[in-house]
C-alpha cells in the first residue's frame, strides 16, 4: 500500500525548516509519523521582504532535499507557512434563510460564501476563512448545525488576508524548487496546531511564538481562535541590543545570544564570565554573563509587556485559563519561562511539537520546529477531512523525474 505523505515547509527569516511525515492509517490514533526533517539557512529575505527569489528557492530546495534524504522518499507538494506584519485577521458574520425545514449542507455552504464576501483591495487576497461557530434562530454556540430545525442560519467566520506579492513570492520559490504549494497556512495557526492541546484551547490559552523578526500571538478560547497578532520584533531585536550593549559585531552578538544568553539575570552567577572579541583585531576581553542576561532580560521584559497589552486590548487576557505557551527559536533561551511567568502572572510553559506525532518526533521536539511540524499536522487534518492534499511515494518520484528531465533538456 502506498503511503500518504505530508510535507510542512516553514520559510523563516533566518532558517527554512521542512518536515515530512506519513499520515497514520488508523482512525483510533490520528496523527503523523515523522519521517524526515530538514533545515537550511534562509537566503533572499530581509525581514519579511523577498530580496532575491533565487536564493530563497535554494533555501527551500536544500531544506526539502535534506528532509527527503532522511525520509528515504520524495514528495511533490508542501503546506507552506505565511506570516509577517502584512497579515490581517478579522471576524465576519454571514446570514442566510434555511431553505427547508432543517439545515442542509447547501445552507452551510451558502452561509460561508456570504460570510467570506468581503471587499478586498487589489493587492490583498484571502488566506483563511475559518468557521468559528453557528447560530440557528439566534441560538449560539453551535459547532455543527446540520439537521437542526429553524428558519435563520448564521455563521461567524475568522478571516485572514495577506499581501498578494507575499503569497506569490512564496509560491514562486516553492515552484522553482520543484514542488507546488498545496495550501498557504498562517504561521501562528500552524504553530498553535503543533504545541497547543484541545483542553487548553477550550479553557483559554495564548501561544506566543518568538521568531527572528516577528512575534506571533494566537489566542484561543472555547475552542475557537479569538485573536491573531503579528508584532514587529523577535530574536533579531535581542541580537541588535547585544551588538550595542557589548560593542561586538552582529555575528558575535548572535553567537553570544545562542551560547551565553539568559532571560532571568537573577539566575546567573555574577562571577561567571565569557571571552568576547575586543575593539582591536585579535583582541579578546572578558564580559560578565550577568551583563548579557541583563540586556536580554530588559528587552524580553518589554516584548512580553507589549504582548500582554495586545491581549488586554483585544479583551482576551482575562480568559486565558491555561495561560501562555511559548514557542519559536528564542523561547529556548534559559529563563524565558520564569521571566514570562513573572510578567503575565499566569501559568507559562514551553511549547514543543509532541501531540499527534510519532516516528522521528524527537527530531522536532524543539520550539523552533513548532511551525514546520504544525504545517505537516495541518496537512494531515486536511487529508482526514477531505481525503485530498497528500503526496504518495509514486507521485513524488514521478514529479521529481519530470523536474530532472526538464533541467537536463
């Protein structure tokens, strides 16, 4: 029997991550068996802006090839993530008259069309239209209205839009690398799929994913997405502070952040030091680890404060019974959870992809793989709903053969 393969592709500002998995053919154990994981340095991006499509293509190709080599198979399509501060999210209501005595599938499709019918500027396009809940004759909180009696059907839909140029550039890079985009998925939604549990979504939780240049916030309550925000700061902001505070080049500041940073200065031994480059070539100087920690803590304190204000302004902060889940590369800095607990005054945990994953799942159990693993899980969910969107070993090989022949001739 041919395997149904799903690939998630996270094109981040600094790293491109690919995750290939096989859909578990067992309705009692829904999920994904991780077969291969690939990483590559991202080229051709400055912030969220594409500066070189060929370099971006090479990043996609390298990450996918590494994942395919580990998996021992090939795929022909990917679920790709999209993010950046150009993304906009909002809610929309649709209302239709129930055509017969009870709600039919046609009624549900019509109310979705009405809810999605919002005017968009020429430079924007729809990424998601996610049904939140239904109402039949003003009765709220209905998750599946099929078969219910009434005369009026309403649907609340969560809409996500993006710039056309952003989605087009991602699709071009993936196509030039020899694959096609099965679906573009908003990165905060993909990350939440990988690190949040159903119970957390029900009682209220916010995922805060600290990327390189942006911090993604996705808040859930009563099982529904309540808010998505993409804030213009991330791990690169910490690095820039270290460049100024330590008077070192950007590359050395990045190394200092990855190897010696701590988010909670109280937990650092004040006697501990590290050697960093001095002002003259070849010169080294001793720097207190406590100083590095103070710089990182001060900036993270400010960043978490902005996240807290964003959640407060959207009216969801008081609904987060399960607290905050941190993910993204910078969430791995020691002391981040302790600092966040102090600022948010609520439960905080580190979010790593785990639930619903088998096989080589240990290869993605790190905060930086939240989006990549979530994209693969999103694809598995889509396949379970529709029976479409997966690659097979055969189709992947045929596609690759076609690409090789095209390049050869």
